[in-house]
């Protein structure tokens, strides 16, 4: 009889088991050496390159405008004795600034000009100016000093020490009076509004506030990676200084977020790892009921992890938070493959695979491994191939971190197949031979193979499939339909706040050291900051690039109206920041003209001469007014107007403050509405851009790419399975049948995500790839076993019972172990890890349930339809 490929492979492993072990251990050393001698580095989940008009507009702004590309952190001081504008509170912040400046490691990262800016500086500078004017007045009155009789000049900007002395010499009442003057004054310098340092609920005209903010401007974002990291480290150091000076204050910045995320992941794994290990060991012990097999399985998992680490280094894939999922993925699949190999061996060794009454005591380990491995190897290979396709398909993503995820996970799946199809069976065989030679044969039944509750439960699903297959299928489809309907309401927006660590529940804080986690207020701080202040720095501003006849009076009026539109959108949706006076935090040529005109007589006169409707803006000869603006305040003008070398105005820019916790898609929608309003009112084109808008564009493109890849993956797997089963059994419909439970389980998963309010975005769409991978894996194992058993039994019922009890036990053991390993991530403090654990754990449970309930029903219905068609064809032939 001609031997199959599977049988010849099993023969090779059995006959050359020691050589296989030696070769694969040698390969493990070579591959694993990459983890020692290679360097992977670290890489965040970055933005993908894009050629969208939004990105082109942002690049143009960066090349032509005086943009503020500084890294910014925010120091928020909240209520102290009911008033953060008191003398003591302001002095405390000034002394904090001096301490920051005196720390070389922090000061070296600060911007040279205006590195720290807050209302404490505004008030202290006003106090210093009063002192200088008083000294000059006294000098003039006494007729002394070299400058007596000279015209008054604006005093130079005071140093921090001079600001501190100016406030220290004043009483609390004097400072309160000075604060009132600063906040009520109409003579503020161009572009400065002291109320921007106060919370949005500040009542104009009062001299007290419950919160204020100080901005810390660091080096530009175009510097080296090392400089960026130094700036982020400085933010953490500033946080320590703030905590030592204030009872209720916090620092927020990207460095703070990164530090909290790293610590949260570390704390999560300190808590999760022992829990996961205990659960996995309990699950493996219950499934194997044998310490030796548990150790063999753990050994195989360890080798896969060595290969994974080495492969990552050899491939030069940098570490990122997304790649944390890969080891968990491979551990789950490795345990699944191990259970199938070991349980099929046990069935062969104990004679459970025989249909006659052969003497099981005479079945040697070699015979059992040959029989068991040949029966499962094709299922393992097919499952690995389809699962790898699911992950390799993500390699078309425009995001480098997802391409790395696809490459590393696909490579890991190939490594896992080699380890558990060759190395682990060879090691298992040698261990069994060792015990057999010493007169201690190990005859263990497969999981679910006894007469216990697991066997009865599995047998019950087989009986249900035979008695009421249509009912079960209808119920499953109805639930799936509900899941699909619920999925239409799933949030698909990308919100950076969803990735920020949250504080642990109270019971975690009661854990003993080292398990008790730190306090994580960064999420609450971001919410407070977004609700009360306009943020600065990365991702906090959107922009609108206006091209065309920007010197047309209609264009200026449309730019002025943009503030009204932004105010309406901000009040309605909360994505655009509102100032304390209720207007949107918008900067445009119109707002800059009014700001500068308030303190510059030349600009004010130019506007008055051309203002026909009294709105404070010129209605004609706008270019001439812009020229006066450039003469009076060139830096301010350059932030909202681009004038070429010939003096022509090529474009204008509108800057819109965005709430830090707003989703990228919502922010982009509101900013685009403002841009559309500008276009409607003037002969110009307005393009919404800025980091929040570009992020929304990239995320939308990425989401579409992943969904397309997701669909292609299903199509490729379907074609592969249909072709495979047509080639092997002339039953192409069987390939489609095996995919149906996967789709049903996926629909259940999407519906549950809607119920749990878990978004379906570029992060979770990758997790659903895992659902397909595991679902196809389960279906193939059970489907292959049913086909194998059908050839050895007279009826489908007997074949189903044998297959579900045999392979179903391995599937159940695998599902329990992997669901426990993944599900425990739901305890993580990091939201991405928590979502990953929740969604993956649910996908495993649903894949198993669909496999052992829906698939048997489909196989029963298929056989009945085939039998009916055969009877019809036989009847037609007889006639």
C-alpha cells in the first residue's frame, strides 16, 4: 500500500527521533543567538507615511510658517486655600521654575526663549515693571540718576530672581490688587491673554481661580531621538519637583504618558504573570493529568519563545507595545498544538483509535507516535498555514509597527509548527521509550476520553447535532445576526486617551509588595486638563491652510467667522477648546489683527481708516493692513500669514485648539466643518490639517487597509480550504463548511464588543485576526478528525461522537489554557493590554463553542443533503 505524506513524515520522526532532536536543538541555539548578539531597539506605534492632501498641507505649513514645534508639558496647579492666584501660590510656582532652571539635566532641554510661561510670570513681571517705574519716578523727582528727564522706556524682561523678589516685597493684598489689574487690563502685550492660563470656569473680573496652568516649552520635535527622550525624561523629573512643592498639582506631557504606560505594563505583568502561570499550570495539569507531559509541553513553549526572540533580532524588528501580543499568541497556539499531539498519541497508545479489539498492551510508543502523529500532522500544517495567512496579510499595512507584528507573528507560527510537529513529538517519544525500557509503560487516556462529565458533555453536543441540527443552526445564526447588527454601532474612532493607563481598582492597591501597583492619575489628569484648559504641544492643535486671494476683504471676514463656527462646534461636541469667555481657542489673521491693534496705534489707525462696518477689521486694502501688521509684530504675523520674498501674501493659517481627550475622527470632522465654512464665505480653498486631522486620516486609511486585508484573508483561506478538500476528498463544499463556524463566532465576538463598548479600530481589528486564526485552527482539527473517523465507522453519528470526544477534548483543554492565559490580561492597567485580553479570551471561547456545536450540525446537514441527492440520482438512474 502506498504510504501518504503524513505517514512518511511520522516514520521519519519515529525512526530518527534523536537526530531530529539534535538538529532542532542546534537550530534553536543558532536562532536564539540572535537575541544575545543582535539589537532590536524600541519603537512606538508611530504614524504611517501618507500622501494625503492633509499631510501635504501640514508639510507646507511646516516649511512656510513660523510654527511652534516645541515639545510642551503642562503644570496644572489646582485649588489651594480656595485660590491659586494668591501671593503664596504664585511664589511657589516661581520658586519651582527657579528650581527647574537650576537643574542642569532639565534646563538643558528647555527652549532658550520663554521656556516656562504661566500667569505667575505675568503677575510677577507686572510687579517688577511697577517697581522699575516707581524707581524711575523717584529718580526723576529727586533729579538724580543719569536718565533723569529721559523719556520713559519699557523695562527689560526680569529674571526669575527679580520676579520672585518683586512678589516677595508685596503683601497678599497688594498681590491681589495686582492680579486684578493684570486680568482686567486692556493694555496687554500683543497676543497675550492672561486668562488663557486659567481654567475655563474662571469668572472674568474676579481675582481668584480654582486652577491655573504653566507651560514648559522644550526643544523642537525635529531634533534627535536622544534629545526627544531627554526632554521626556525631564518631564518626569519636573513631575517629582511639582509633587514635592504642591499638594494638588500635576504635570502632563508625552514623557509623563510614556513613563506611566511603561510602569503600568510592568505593574500589570508583575500582577498577571503569577496568576497566569498558576491558571495555566492548573489547566495543563487538569488536561494532561501527568507532570511529564506538562513539562514536555512547557519545554516546547520555551523553545518557541527562544526562536521568537532570536528571529526578532535577526530580522531587525524593533520592540513596540503592539508586539507584546505576539508571545501570548504563540503560547496559546503552542499549547493547542501540544495538546493535539499528546492527546492523539495517548489515543493511539491506549487503542482508542482502533475499531477492533487489538491488544493495547502490545502497542509500543513508536507505533503509537507513528499512528497518532500521522493522523494529526496534516491538520496541524493546514491550521498553521491558514493562521499564518491571517497574520501575514497585515504586512500590506502602511504602518510599520503592524508590518512588524505581521512578520514576527507569521514567522513565530512557522517556528511553532516546526517545534510541535517535529521536536516535541521526538522528545515525547524518547521520554516514553525511556519509561518503557524500565518496565513503567505510561498508558494515559486522552482528555475527555474517560467516563467523566467532560466526555458526557462532549457526547451531548454530538447527540444534539444529530437530533436537532437545524434548530441549533438557526439559534446560532440568529445570535450571529444580532451580533452583526450590534456591530454596526461599534465605535470606530481612534482616541489617544483610550491608550493611557488607568488607576488600578482598590483591591489591587491592597496587595502586598511587590505586587501592589503605583497610583496612575494620568488618565484623570488628561480629562481634567481637556475639560479646563487649552493644551499646547503635540496633537493639541489643528490647523487650516487657506490658499487663494487671502487679501480679499471677504476672505478676512470668512476667517473671522471661523471663530464663530468653531465656537458652535466646540460647544456642541467638546472637541474644540473654549476660552473662559466662551469663544473657541482659535488664532487667525483676524484675531491677530485685533490683538496687535489693541496696543499698537499704527495698526489700529490702519484698520480704522478701512473699517466700514465697525467690526474692527479692514473692509478694503487688506494687504496694506497686513503690511502694517508685519512691521509692528512680524513674529505674530508670520504665524498666520505667509508672505513671499516679493511681499505677496500666498496663504493664511487658522490654528484651532483641540481637546486632548477628543478622538481624532471627531476633531477632524469639526475642523473640516470650520474649513468648509471659510470656503463658503470667500474665494479661497481651505484644507483642514494638523496632527489630529492627519492622525484621523492615517487611522481611517489604516482601518480600511486592515479590513480589506481581513476580507482578503477570509477569501484566501476559503479558496485554500475548498481547493484542499476538493483535491483530497473531492468534497470542495467541506472547505466552506469549515469556515462557517469561524464567521459565526466572529459575529458573536463583534456583538459582544458592541455590548462591552469596545471600539473596533486599527488596534482591535488585529485582535480579530487572532479570532479567525484560532477559529480556523479549531474547525480544521475537528473537521479532519470527522473525515478520518467517518472512514472507520458505518454511520456519521458514530464518527461524530468519536471525533468530538477525541479531538473535542484536546480543543477544550487548549481553549481553557489559552483563554486563561489571554483572559488574565483583562486585569492589566494598560487599556490596550486589557482590551487584548478581553477580546482574545472571548474569541477563544466563541471559537470553541461554535466548533463543537455549529460545525457538527453543518456536517450532519451536509451528509443528509448529499444522501438525499445520491438517492435522487439513484432513482433517476433506475428510471
